[in-house]
C-alpha cells in the first residue's frame, strides 16, 4: 500500500486529475467489456473443471465460487484464500478436499506457464537484470510445479515419513495424490486459461488507447505478464503497489510519459481488480451464508 501511495504522489497525478477526463469513452467501455468477459471465462473454467472431477455444479454456484474467490484470494498472501473454492466444493458437493485443491492447481499452473512464456518474449527486446532474475525464478517455479504434478504422491508421502520419523508422531502421516486429467482435457483447460489472459491483454490495450496511446499488442502482453509475475512473487495481497509500480515503469519504457502511465495503470486496475474485489466481497457474504446453512443442516 505504501508503494502504491508513493507511486501516486510521485507521479503528480493528484495535481492533474483532469487527465482522467481525456478518456476515450468508446475504448474505455470496450475495456470494461473485456474485463467482464474475462470473469465469465473464469466462471466457465470452474464449471468445466467441476465436470472433469465428476462433481457438476450449477452455473449459479460456479459464479458464486469464482466471484467469492476473487475476494478471498486477493486479500491473502500468495492467494492462499483461493482454497475457499476447494472448501466450498467439499461442503456443498462432497468433493474430496484434495481434489478441490487439484482443480485450483490446474488453474494456477496454466496461468503461470502462459504468463511466463509471454514475459519471455521480452528477450527480443532490451532486458534488465531484475526482470531476468524474475524470469529465472518463474522458470524454476514452473519446473517444480510440473515435477509436483507427476510426482505429488511420492513427494508428499516422503515428506510425511520424514516428519513422522523426526517428530515420532503419526499425525504427520499423510496420504496425498493429485488427481490427474486426460491430455485432451488438459489442453482444453489450457486454452480456456489462454483465452482468459488474452482478454486481460486486450483490456489493457484498450485502456492505453483510451488515453490516446497506441502500443504494439505484443508489447502489452509482455508488459502485463511481467508485472503480474512481479506481483505474484512479491506475495503481497493483490500484488498491490508492486504490480502497479512495475506496470507503470514498463509502460513508461514503452514510450508513455509517467504522468500518463500511472493513470493508465490505476484505471486498468480499477476495472480489472478493485471493482471485482468489491463485487467479490459482496458475493462472499452469499457464499458464507450458504456454507453456514449447510453446516446447520448437516447431522
């Protein structure tokens, strides 16, 4: 939060609020349309995953779970609040908690992989040391996730045995296996995630255009991907400050003056994250009421 305030003050935007009135409303509303489309795609992805894990849910519940997770995931470090989705599926649909975690794993894995390969395209441009370090770290993380996908049962069982031996306590004995899905279904989930991220790239492009700047769409994809990776690695809820700072700097390097890049970033974050966070907060009350109702009804 401190980083975000510093960014706003140093950009001089407080003394130049009239800059927001130059917005091209046509481009702005197109950006909002793609933001809404992105949300709809994520709702569809969770609905599709529920079918793959043989616990089909209603579109209403898919919407409630997805929108609620926008709130819980983004107010917690490392998006650990996303586990709410697995808990809701277990409480209402009887899905094994570990299978719910497996569903989340597929969402996150493909997002990180796509963001990494988009960010990697920066090697065709000038790259600084900090970005290079972030890309290397992300590559290592992806390799670890892929190894975990194929060897999750062995890894967890091995760690469980070590803990039991060290502590001499059987409560650390855990049996875990990440549920796999067929290669064909993996490909479909991958393309759903890719489509979701394309909507994010296009949204940012329209926000930039709304302020009167035209940037190469490929550069927008690279800039957005790097800033999101910076935010994820920071482990700060919402990546707040880190994401905005890195995105505004990258936009500035692409030729957009700082007095415009910061308003662009704030506008994009408002329609893509801050507004969604508020909606998620409202919907989260619905989901918790549903969970409390289920708890009261259970024997």
